[in-house]
C-alpha cells in the first residue's frame, strides 16, 4: 500500500468558495482515481500543526497507482487551482513495500 500525505498552510485569499472548489476536486479524485483506497481533504486539528491548517491523506494500492494519479487530469487541474493559495506545503509519502 502507498500513502500520500500533504499538509498545507493557505494564504488569506483562501475563502469559503476556495474550499468548496477543493472539495469538488477531491470528490472527482475519489470517483475517478483507479485503485484509490482513501482520499480525505480536511482541516488539520493537531495542536502542533505549526500553521499547517489543512491536509490531504490518501492511500493507493501501489506506488504505480499513486504515480498515475499524480499525472491525471483531475490532479493537474486541482494543483493548478490550489497553488496560488498555498503559502506552505509539506509532502510525506510512505510505500509499505519499501523497507
């Protein structure tokens, strides 16, 4: 199994409409990404978040499935939409098949 975790801090321009659009993209990912096991976009409730207010947690059957998602139209569109609103981003990927 392959896990992809993205933590983000957004600019002040990220309003309610922005978050509605991101959730619409997330729903498209859930519907269209092959071998996607879980995809969650939500507020980060950790008291130690260091300003990283939101996150995406996703799990795929394999690293190859994750790689296919990365180049998919919906992911590219989501990234293009979100990038101007991202002040800071951290990515963690864990491949359970790797030692």
